[in-house]
C-alpha cells in the first residue's frame, strides 16, 4: 500500500485519539477520583465511554498502519496527537496556547514532516 495512504490513516488515528483525550478531560473534570471509583466513574459517563470507544477505534487503525508500514514511520506520524491535543485543548477546553507551545507544535510538525518525506 502507498506510504502516503498509510500516513494519512495514521493521522486519522491520531486525530481520533486526540479527540478521545479531550472527551476524557471533559468527562473527568470536577470528579473526585481514587483507585476504587475510577472504573465506575468511567462506566457512568457517556462522554468517557465515547472517549474509550474512540481510543479503541484509533488503536485498530494504528495497528493496521503498523502492519502496512515501518514502525519508524508510523509511530512518529502518530505522535502528531501532541499537536492535535494542544490545538483541541485550546479550542474546546480554553487552555492557554502560549508562544512556546506554538513553537513546540511547529518543531513537532517539522520533525514528523521530515520523517514522513524521508521514507
């Protein structure tokens, strides 16, 4: 399979897992957690369950990509989730996006781009 298709589906998996992280944060906010109540808390929250479903869907896509391309390409592309989580956190959770974070995102993007085009 074409490496660019694998990179694209890996980016989709990364976006899904990033959205799941946002759902986890929204679902857990304001809740008191301890080791005894974490599973019941997750099971009672639709937001957390949708996040978990997204995680598993992302895992399935990621495993498919791993089967079709080298780990040294797929994993760094999957790391684009750092970029997606930072941006989605700023948009949906109103987290601060400082100049340092923007610079970090650009560096991560540049690294992923270099790895992707050097295959």
